[in-house]
C-alpha cells in the first residue's frame, strides 16, 4: 500500500481515480504549520522561526501518521512551488518516524501520464525552495510587525498594516489618483471631412491640432466648397502575430477584462480546473509548452481549420526569473469540457489554440486627399486611413478588435463627393484608473510579486480598506491615501518599485541556491528599518545554512 498526500480534497479525488486501490490519497487542506497568528514568531537576532500547528491540523496529522505506518512509501504531491515545497517539508518532518520511505512527487498537470511519471521520478524535498519560502514569510512578518506600529502612531489607529508587496501596489493606485486629480483638461480642435465614393462614406482629417477654435474654423470654411481629389494611395500588409499562451498574470488580467471576474476569482476557478485535471498548474510565469502539447494542438488546428491556420512554433522568451520547469497555463487535452468554470476554461482553450495559429494579415491603407479651393493660397492635404483584414489567422478562435475604418476602393485622381466638413472638438483625458487586471500587468512589468501573489495583493488592499472597486476601477480610500503618505515619508525604500523588485530577485537567488536565506533577510530588513529610522537587532551569530 502507498500513501499519496496532496493539499486539496478535489485534487485528492482526481488523483485517487487515476491511481486506483493500491494508493490511499489524502489531502492536508493547505498548510499544516505557520508562524503564530498573534505573535511575531521570529527570533529577531537568530531569525529562527517558531512554526505552530494550524487549527485542526494535529488531528489531520494523526490520521496521516496512522496510514503512513502501514504504507511502504509516502508520496508527497503538494503544489510545485515554494509554498507547496514548504508544506512538503513539514509533512516529511512529521512523518519521519513512521518507518515509511518518504518521496517528493512533482507534476504540473493532473493526468495519468503526468502522475505516473512523477511517481517514477520521485525524489527528495528541494530545500532551496523551502528556504526561499521561509525567507519570504519571515521577511514579510518582520516588516509587518515593525512598520505597522509606525502607522498606528502616525494615524492613531491600530487597524492598519503595511506589507512588503502591498505597499508599492498601493503607491501605484494612489499616485494614479493624484495624477487624475491634478490633471488639467485641455481642449483642442481639428478639421474633419465626411467624404463619399461609390455610395460609401469615410472620414478624412486635416492633420493639425488647433488650440484656438477660430483657427480651425477658418480652415474649415476655406475648404468646405473645394474640390477633393485623391492624390496618393499607399497600401502595405501588416502581420499581427498571435498572443502568447497564458501565464498567471495574463490569465488574471484577461479574465478580469474579458469576463468581468476579479483576479482572485479567476485564479480560484483556474485552481479548481487544475485540481480536476482540465488544465496545467495555474501559478506560472513561463510561456513554455511541452512538445506533446504543441503537437496535440497543432493537429487540432489543422483538423478543424485547415493547414493555412497552423502557425510556426515560436521561441517565446521568458523573464529571467521565470520558473523553467513549469509550463504555460493550457488545457491538458483537446477533448472534454469541465462541468464548472466553463468561461475560464474556454478562455484558456482559445488562448492556447490561438498561440499556435498563423498570423492575422491586415492591409493598412493611407490616402492623401488634395483640396483645391479659390479660398486657399495653395492646396491642402487631408489624410484618410483604413484597415482591412486579408486573413483572420488566430483571430478565428480568439476575438481581436481591429481598430480603424474600412475605405472604399480609392485610386489616384478620384474626385470625391463632400458630404460634410466640420470642426471637431476634443478634450485631453487624464490617465485611466487601474482595473484589477491592469494593476497586475503593471506589477508584473515592474517585477513586483510573483504568480502566487498577484491575486492576494489585490485582495489584501481591498480587505484592509485601502482601495475600493467602483465600476471595475480601483479607487484609493482616504485611509489608503493616508497610509501611502506615511509610508512615503517614513519608509521610502519600502515604497520604491526597484527595491521591491530587487527583493524578489534576491528571493529567487535563494531558490536557486546562490544566496543564504538568512543573509538575504537581514540585508533587506536592515535597509527597510534603517531608512525608517529603526535599527534591527544585531545578529547573535552569523547566518548559517540550516533551514531553521
């Protein structure tokens, strides 16, 4: 008999069906240990953490130990990331004295092929991943416990907290709000003509912005009764490559903008789809797709749409911090539909398919129109731009809005009928407020956060009352603005985007085994504290390499 341990009951049920009666599959229901809830839980001089059992987990562990004592091998199949590795570490420590051999199983999709391969290649706990998770958790705890009291003192409320990643995210939203409040709209004017050829109308503009409406009106009056003739027609083809397959940030962003779901809801549905075996692991920052998956989708494209829709396999460059072992988020097969989460699954299926299809081909046309009039000293040129889809390519499965008008067949020398000439008023617009999806895109671009944290960042800002969502836009509350102001003044380094991104890079180095986790925590924590006028305790002894 074998014991197979995962985190969620849904995943346990799916894997149990795959492995059969020889395996007993159990779920931990998430973490079994964490830092204490109401205490810092870290020796500030040695950085030794004090992990405690979470509520209800002692009983769960007793059940796992009972089964492990009767098992030949215990396979720990928690999620393939830092958090999952930390859970696996604590499980191994707890089950060490049961007499069973304990093996770590890593897989990125819940299919029979992936699970069986994971069992065949089962190894040991990746302690670099564990140390990286410890570093993240302890650094977050130290910063939270040391910075938050400054907020309480400055703002007179204990219902406030600061975080290593949420603080720069809050700054983004507050800075954008300040830009909007300080924005002074400016009116401008330009001359537009509605012209006709063969019964089809189109727009042409005099490509100059006037700040004074009377100047624009003067041009409009001079050309109104003129003769409009096509002077030149320039056409060129433009290829629009397919989108990349989904990674965590792009799935959350697209799910938010296209489906109207919060990033947290998108991620929750994706996790459910993964646990039920429909998609690959949904916390990833890699665009890599396995050769078998590429072949499967290319065959699907050719069979359903034709050879002309099969694209070239592109080399997609991951960020240097991307987890190379992970794949993109993709369906595990081209057949079968999930009973729940269909909208998100359909989005993933279409995006994966589109990423392997041929380019969309557009024809862009720019037409110069000469206006001759007795009221003009010399001819005036107007411009009409148009776009036409020559081949839909990947947009056959993944909607894409082509911006631009469709022009009639225009040739040099064509005389055009004038329908209307007028002055159009425009007003400059302030930068838009962030949507949840747009914020996640910006965080990823700045290197702030990682796939497992994006949805949590947004949720935390909302739960703490620092931001509110109105018609899909993020507005900072007065509380959020006050917190950002204090942090800017007292802990500028914590609010600095480059510093926050560097923190993530240092944690990645721990994961890769290139840095000692205690040294990283001390260095970063010291920077934050010193800038805020607070000095962390002097280490009792130099950092060692032990996990504890």
